[in-house]
C-alpha cells in the first residue's frame, strides 16, 4: 500500500487489532464451512440444515461488515481515505 513511516506507525496497530477481532468471525465461518462439507459428503443437507447454514453464513457476513464499519474511524485517523479504501479492497479480496 506504499505507507509512509508515519502511516505505518499508526496503521499496523489498528491492523493487528482488526485481525484479532476477526478471529471469532473466522472461527464461526470455519464451523459453517466444515458443517456444510460434512453434509455434502453425506449426500446432501436437509432443508432445515441448509436453511440454518445459510442464515449463519449471512449473520457472519453481517458481523464482518459491522466490524469493518467499527474500524473505519480508527483507519481514517491514521490513513488518507484513498489508502483506507485500498486497504478495505485488499481485505475483501483476501476473504473471497
């Protein structure tokens, strides 16, 4: 992202905190993926299981968006808007 020294000094602590807060979300996502894979290997998930997994996956996405929004003011304090946008774009691509 071509951070200046001053930007890097402010950015990396925010980044580390964000990654720490993402752990719970990542764990939830891992459980959903594992449960879906287990159901898939058995043949298929029943409607109730499929609905529950979809609802949980959407709840995880919503939690991730809320977390990103909560970090936005902290990022804006240490980076110009163009670099905030680039960082969020990179995070989104990594998660895809």
